C-alpha cells in the first residue's frame, strides 16, 4: 500500500468515495462511466501545481487529475518572512491537500516523482509505481546550484539555512534567530538573478530587523548581496532608515566581490577580501529549476525551462506543460502570484485540448507585497500578455516613497487578504 490519499468525486449530485473495490468495479464497467478519461498528472503541489490541478479538475469531469507532492503538508514561502518576524504562526502558513482530494476528486499522491519519460508519457514515483498521462504538468519550484559557493553543499543547510524552501528550513532559521544572543550579527546572502521572489530577501531583512528591534536591539544585520541593486530598493532603504536606523548594513557586489566560500564549522562567510563571522548565517545560493525538470530534459543550459508563452507547454518535451518558478517567465518575476496566474492559463490550454473547452486570450498578473514593519507594507505589480517570444509586461505599478501611514496600512491589509485568497485558490 502506498501513501496515496483516497479521493471523492462529485458526479452531479452524488458524492462517491472511491474505495479499492469501487475502483475495480469502475474498471469492470466502462459502459456505465463512458469512455476512458483523459489523464493529467501534475508534479509538485505548490502555488503552481496545486492551482493547475484544481482548475483542470473543476473545469471538466472528463479528465482524471493526479497531483504528486513529496510532502503531505505544504508550507508557503510567501508569508514565511512574516513567520520569522513574529506576525504569523507556522500553522497559519501550512496547508493540506485534503480539500483538493475530497471536493475536487483529485488523486493526491504523497511521494517524490523520480522520473518523467516524455516518449512513453509516464511518471515514475520514488516507490517504483508508474503513472501514465495524456498531459503532464511539471511544477517543482526551485533547486539550488550547490557547487556555486565553496563549502555550501546540501550538508551546510542545517547550520547555515537558506530557508528559501519553506517548512523545516524556515523553522530552523527561526529557531536560530530566537536562540541568538542580543548583540549578535545576522548575516544574509541574497542570491544572484534570476531567483525565487526578487523582494523576498529584503522583506526578510525587514522582518528580522523588526524582531531585533523588539527583542534584541543591540544586534546587527549584514547583507552580502550578489547584486548591485534589488527590487523596490529605494522603498526598502527608506523604510529601513525610518524604522531600523543603524541596524542594517547592505554591501553590494561591487564592494565585496560576492560570497565565494563559507566555513560551516566557524559560521563564517568569505568574500573576495573579507571574512564575516555570523551569529546566524542565512545563505541563499544561486538557483535553478527543480531537479525533476533537469532530469526530464525540460531545462535548457540556463537551468530553467523554456515554454510556449500562450499555453505554458514545454519547448523541449511534447505533452508536458510547466508553471511556476521552474520556467523562463519572460518579464514575470518568480512569485507565488505569478505561478498561480500561469497555472490558470495552463489549465485553460489543457482543458481546450483534452475537453474541447473554449480557450481565451491569456492574461497574466502579478503583485508582490512586502511588509517592512507593523502595518508598513509596499507593493509592486504588473499585467502581462503572451507574445511570440515571451510573457511580456503590459503595464505596472509600484508603491511611492512619500505614501501616508494610512496607505501603507491599507497595503498591509491587502496583502493579508491576498494570502487568504490565493491559498483558497490553490488548495480549495
Ligand atoms: C522568503 C520568501 C518569501 C516569498 N514571498 C512571496 C510573496 O509574498 N508573494 C509571492 O507571490 N511569492 C512569494 N514567494 C515566492 C513563492 O513562494 C514562489 O514563487 C512559489 O512558491 C512558486 O511556486 P511553484 O509552484 O513554482 O513552487 P513551490 O511552491 O515551491 O511548489 C513546488 C512543490 O513541488 C514539490 N516537489 C518538487 N519536486 C518534486 C518531485 N520530484 N516530486 C514531488 N514533489 C516535488 C515541492 O516540495 C513543493 O511542494 C516567496 C518566496 C520566498 C522564499
């Protein structure tokens, strides 16, 4: 018995619990249920994959949807910085797949997808099972280029967490921050472009600063950036100067030459000419598409996956679509909002092909909110369309430096409402 979640599917007014016996009966009685259903297998139950699975399942009763995720609980990276800052509990950013299984008839498989064979149209699970598909959607998020920083391999992440995949890593970083003495130094190393959530490191700096200001006011934050500029930079720097004067030192690439190595034993980060001894070290390494995308031949030499902008179909492997952080997203940032938006376009393309549903001209949207401190939030966003070459920005907006406290508080309230809305849109 594998650790599969049983599903219920609502056929009209009847809710049917699919037991092993019922499944066998349905196989034995195809005339009752009609022709074999098309099968969509989604790898990765995050912002992108969860949304595709839900939208395909609710879009047609003629498609069987299987969602594979390597853990029974998904903790969002979005709002994980707020968890670090003390604004959210870990439970409030953690979600199960129960509703997707119970209310949408999605077969949820808790296992790791170990391989995808584009010729045979099969996905192999770590437990050895093989699943056939008509369309596969690959949405595994990111993995790390562990060879990019000397000494920072998979073994280093316990001592120097990246916390760029949520769950255990975010908990680890929070525990280290709680255990740190007042007067300690938090060293954070934001990665080079492109990476998951461009404003994320700077929101994290803000949230750690908020925590230090309240509980460890003699502590410092040193930022060893792999870049010379960053998302919403003026807005963040203005917020840091107002709320956390003299606490944060941001050192761009031009000053340090970037992080070259780490010494895990002494919690030291090494740049061209200097060594930085950290009380808590948060090293976020360079990134690439999740490993399954690499192994399945979906990524190109950049480490990310090229797609057809109109449908999110892979340019490398037929009958496979990709959404979320793993793709080359044109002008869109790698964000949960983007992944959710791409997922709806992808679901529509699949429904058009497998269930003859009408396809509309795709539109994409994104907004990234960042909390600087209590009720002081900023945002950046845009609308996008599919061109021949890429997902292209149409028009955008960004918060202004001279906004009133009321506007900033309103932006923070918007962000909280967005979190509730997007997680309901992903997980039902
Ligand atoms: C600190 C931080 C703050 C952020 N804040 C925001 C924010 O405020 N707003 C926003 O929009 N975005 C934010 N993001 C970005 C957002 O989290 C990601 O862009 C989003 O999660 C990408 O969705 P995805 O579906 O591509 O990947 P994920 O959400 O990571 O989902 C991928 C899932 O697939 C699973 N998986 C991977 N490989 C396999 C496999 N082989 N088999 C089975 N399962 C597999 C993973 O475990 C995971 O559950 C933030 C990110 C970070 C790190």
